[in-house]
């Protein structure tokens, strides 16, 4: 990724980044300071970015770490605020929390799918049945089941992405998420 492209993308994300940080601190001045600190870290360490397509997730990871460092410096003997304490540090904990939250939301959205897609997706995703067994059970051809599962998954994915903004690391693993529609989403 060229320096000009990097600069343009980071500049374009600065306002969203500030909002992300502002929701995790008590006042605007602190949010401004932490946003500036995050941007400095981003620019200083831009050579460590391995995948330019993951720039936004990388940026948010740096922001999250900056906020956590801020609370540790401020009161090292007190616990982190609940909003940050819920963000697990360990990868296994993070994946477990993420899966549980997304599964609850996925179940809700699965019920909203058209009937033709709902059952094949449920059997494939929640019960883990092979597509051939789903075809036998439902009396459909294997091709029809594959098509319905693929389309149903696409519908669920769109609903989840409308609900939450997901952050990924350089390896494509989820490192965080943020609700876009808190009233509809359990993520």
C-alpha cells in the first residue's frame, strides 16, 4: 500500500476512530488525546502493517490497546471499566465471547429467513448435517440444497454485517466487533 493511500484511508477513518474511543472514555478531551496518540502510533508503526486490506481492523486494535493503556496508567490499582473489561484479552476468550454473541443473533436472524432457506441453513449450520443428508431429509436435490444453503448463508451474513461492524486481524481472525444496531443485535 502506498504512503498516499495509507494516509488517505487513515485520515478518512479518523472521525470513526474518535467516536470509537469516545464511547470508551469519560470526556471529549480524553477522546481527542487518545485519538491523537492512536494516530501517532499508527503512523509510526505503518511499516508493520502486513495486509493493507486489514488496515481498519489494525487501526481499531491499536485504538483499543491505547484506551486500555490509558486506564492502566490512570489508575493501575483499579479495575478497567466494565466496557473494556468485557473485551477479552486472550484469543480463546475472545473467540468464545464472539461466537456466543454471534450465535444468539444468528439464531434470531435465522428465524427471519424465508422458509425455503431457513430449514436447510439451520440443519447445515446449527446441526452440522452434511448437505447430502439435508437433501435426503427434505426431499430436495443436492444442487437445490447447496443453492439454498449458500443463499441463506449470504442472507444471514448480510443481516449480521448490517447489525455489527467486525474487525479482523492480518490472518482474518475476528479481533473485535461493534454494534451498528444495538436494539436488533445481541452481538
